[in-house]
């Protein structure tokens, strides 16, 4: 049986984000509740559900209320496929904190799965273990990044398309290089640089560390353009920094935001563990 939730939504202030207070996410939600949360996500781009104590199954079920869940091209330490709910952490294979993460992609500005032909809609992270200080996640509004460009600049960018790939992501982030199997599974895809949000019709810049180059331009010229736009989009006035609390479940719209984790704590001493689920989106246009 589905239930309707009684909760309050309060803007966090600043450029984006709202906190959802009093919501119990442990049970199945009715259609009206899901519709209200979708509308809030369209408005604020990021929702913080405080004081959640969800099991892995409950997080999966809540996430699936918003659409089809997707896995990840990255394999686990033993080579097996990453499950639908997977762990984002600084722990090694023996469960000990390490200062040398397997992947550095989380520390670079990106939007999840833009190297997919059909990228992600929403990502959900549920805090399990948080360092005593630091370890924030930053989010940049790509709507504001676009809307603050001059009309002439917007016109110059209107028809450009970027090539995204898992291989480029690994290179750009200084991570272990993509395997041949991973490159076959996730070949390069092309998406518009200026994307239209499918629900609100607002335009935004769609890019990040998964980008290889600008379609039809020399590599160096395209890289210079992307670097320029990334610097513009991640200015402080466009960014919200989330300071994690135990039990936070943060849900954000990858169609509107870029994000990155901040490694400003001693990751060889303090665990930072979050459970992650991702909802599949639609093809960008």
C-alpha cells in the first residue's frame, strides 16, 4: 500500500537547494507525493532529506519511485559488476580508510553518466559515515551559468556539441585508465553543449570532466572553450556547498547541476562512506 507523506520543504538559501523536513522515506510513496517531490526538485535542483535511517533496500525502493535505476560501468575490487546501490567511500578492499582512492573522478566537476547516450536524471547519496570536518560536496547551477552569459555568447554556443566518454573521464581525472571492456561498453557519445531541461524548458550548460572535445573543432581549440566555460560555471556565486550530517539523504538533478566532492580531510584516518543510487534520465536535446 502506498502512503502520502506529510512534510515541509524549506529553501536552503543561496543559489539552489531545499531541505525536506519530517519525511519518512521507509515505505512506498503515493503518486501525489512523488509528483510533489519531482516539482520541488525542478524548482530547487537539490533536496536534502534530514535524519534518514534507510536500509539499502529502502533507499533502492525510494529511488525507484522516480524511475528506472541504473548501474555503473566501474567494476568492484574483485572485478564484479557494481550493484544498483553501491558504496562511495575512501575505504580500501579491507575496509580501512586510504588516502589513495581508486578513482579520482568524484573530485572533479561533472554531471553523472553524461558519457551515456541516455544520461542520469537524479542521483541520491545517503550518508553512512562522515568525517568530523570537511568532506563537503559542491554543486554548481548550470542554469545560472548559462543565463549569465551575454545573448551574443549564448548564440555562439547554441549549436555546439560535446563528445563525452568514459575513457576521457578517466584521463581527465587522473584515474586508472578505462579498460578495453569498459571502452566497448561505453563508447563516446555526443550531447548538445546548451541543453534544454525537459521539465522546465530552461536552458543550461551541459559539460564536465567526462568531456573529450567539441565535435568538429580542433582538440586544443575545443579544450580551451570547455575550460573557459567550466571556470565561468563554477564561480562561487553559482555554487552550493553541502556540509554533510549523519543521516542526510541528498537527491539532485543531474540535468541542472554539476557536482564534485572535496577531499579536505585526512582520508587515511577518517572514513567517508555514502550509499549511492542513480535514476536514469532522458536523451539530452
